[in-house]
C-alpha cells in the first residue's frame, strides 16, 4: 500500500507510520495542485491512500470512479496527531478504494487570554 501525505499534514506523521510506504505531496512535487488534479496524479502514480486535513474534500470530490481512498484527519498539528497514531494507522490500513474515512483526533484550540483579571 502506498500512502500520500497532503501538504497540510505534518511530515512527522511519515516517520510515525513506521515501515509503510509513505511519500509527501512536497516530495512528489505536487504542491499547490487542486484537489481533483491531486487525486488524479496520485492515482496515476499508484497511490492507494491520501491522508489529508482538508475536511471539505469530502464535499468537493466524488470518489465513485476512483481507485484511491482518502483518510481525513480532524486536526493537523503534530502534538495532537501523535496521541492518535493507533487510530490514524488503523484508518489507513483498513481504507478501501473510493472511500472517505474521517479520523477524529480532536481539534486544535488556542487558549483564551483573560482580560481584566486581578492586578499583580
């Protein structure tokens, strides 16, 4: 199985996937391609699974006639993803052609600053 990491997914995920055959959009020279073109190029290059953080891809692309599977992560920050590696790996390993598989890794939220707190 050959896996492609989209440009919005941290490269650390590649190492965390162990012995799997993983390439990045950057490595393939496909930065900036629109989703439909990226899926076409990936399929032509023998990619089986695209891992992305683009949650709108599901609504923009029809996979009915595609051979590629798409795994969609709910977060894109490595500190969040690393805690969900077993779930991510399972989604990739069990992906089937022409499918979208969402992986709930939580969401990154910035801490809110308190305004008007007690003076120090």
